[in-house]
C-alpha cells in the first residue's frame, strides 16, 4: 500500500478485515456450489464497500483508482469470484457517473447505497469473446413503451443475483458501433430474460455467468444512459482490464503466501528442518516473489496515472497491467502447486482453487495478444486503443 494516505489505508484495511473474517471462509463453498456469493455481497455492502465507486455526493466512497485497485486486490486474495463480481458492479457505477443524467444518478446510486443492490454488465458476444473486434449483435430498437431488446449474451456475470444489468446493444440494423452502440439498464426481473443456467467451469465458479437470451425484452425510455457510441469514449471501459489485473495479482499473492506458509511448516523425515530450508524451494519462492512484486509495481503505476490520462492512455496503462499480471499470475499459481507438491492438488487447499481461478479469469478480454498489440502499437507510434471497434477504418485500433 505504498503511497496511500492513512485514510486510504484504513479503507483497504476494512476490506482486509471483512475478507479475512467472512468472505474467505465461504470461498470454497461458493466455488463448490457454483452459485452467486450473496452473503459475501451483503458483507461488502454492510462494510460500505459496495459503493466504493459511487461518488461521495451520492453517498458513496468515491475511491480513486489506486485505493480501488488495492481494495479489489485484497478481496481477491480471499475470494476471486467475490472480487470479480464487485469489480464488475463498481465499473458500472463509473459508467453511471460518466454517462447518466442527474435523475438517473440519484435513482441508480440509491439502489446501491440504500438497498445494497448490485449491477452487472453484460457485453460478451462471439465477436467480442472470440475475435479482436467489438461488435454487438444484441439489438435495441424504439418501442411504444420505451425500448425493446433482443439477442443473446454470453458470460453473464451475476445472473439471477444482481438488481440491474447494463446490457450492451446496437441499434437494430446497424453494425457501425460508433453510430449504433447503446447501453441500457435492464432490471433483473424484466420479462423476456431467460437462461439455461449452465455454468460448470474450471474456475471463477461463483461468478455464475451462464448465457442469457433476451426475447422482446421491454425497458423504459430512461433505461438508456448516454448516447450512441458514448460508452467507448469516456475512459471507463478500460477500467475493466485494470481491475482484472488487480484481481489476478491478489489471487497469485494468496497462492504464494499459502505455499510459503506450507514450506515453513512441512517437514519430511529424516530431515529435521522444514522444506523452507531447501535451496531449491528458496530459489522458487524468490523467483515468484520478485515477479509478483514487479507486477504489483506496474499495476500501482497504472492506477496512479489513471486520473491524469485520456481514454487511449488508459488503454495502454490497462494493457500493460493486465498483461504482466496475467503472465506472472499464471506462473505463480502453477509453481505454487509444484512447491506444495501432490497435496497442492487437494481442494482442501486454497492453492488449488487459486490455480483454477487464475487460469479461468485471465481468459477475459482483452486477450494477451491484443494487450501486446496495444502496447506495441503505442511504442511504434501507431494510434491504438483497447478494442478495435466494428466500423473503424482499416488500420485503426479503435477509439474508445
């Protein structure tokens, strides 16, 4: 927590306390059952952290990005799924701040501060999940009652758990996202939302993210926030990746801490000393400690610069942080199991869950290749952004 004030550190310590006392002890059960971590969400709300991205004037904490990243990283050390869902919710809060009208802000922020409701963000589709182009095939069109939405979304985090979902759509019949993209809040109990509930994944099981189908789903006129193309212009979408980086780092740090504690205690006879005294173990721990410290410094620097740069600048910062935490995290969680040995594969040990969670959540867009392209283009002086947007001229990287 280098560089944080006493007040900022106190908020992070609050997150550490609730994570240690209630969130972490539930993580294995939620992982096993693959259900929304509702009790942990309630604890986050009661600790005042559900509103950490809500501006202070609306009753929230209004955390800056360095403090926010530390809070998310801290929660991820205890339960990656809780951290991820809280991060998705918090990023939606930032979209509200950037795009919503005053009336919309008062309405939606009160849902969080007064009622403890969560907000999801549903954007994943084949063109976003499996290519490098941001293209929404879920449609939205005018309706006498407001708007009507039709389409299919994948990886719909917090299905059946959040109060509202920010659904990413395109105006019916249009493919140029700069002129077609709209985001609309859909209440969770809106008729026309259906899911088969299929969510049996390697890791991040308590994010509960099955596919969802919208069939003639009608929402009110004021459900839309901002205008066409606005969500890609305000420098918020890049925050998804920065938060992912904090989560990856937290998961990996938890795995390393477990391996270190195990090495300090585990004795194999006839040797009288714990395996922590083995030079090979020391070298492995030293390697991982240095790699995670380096990744943490990149993340901290990105968070520190966040408020001072524009959207393309944030894309570069987020790409660097997500890339290095992906690579360091995958290596650390794998090597941590190797350090523990065969017992590391037991589900009773959190290092096994850390390995599965890290491998799963690092698949989230933008991909490693896209992050490297973004950083490389910037180094070469080529205009770039986090996503290539459908409708962009050839050769451009997209313009969030």
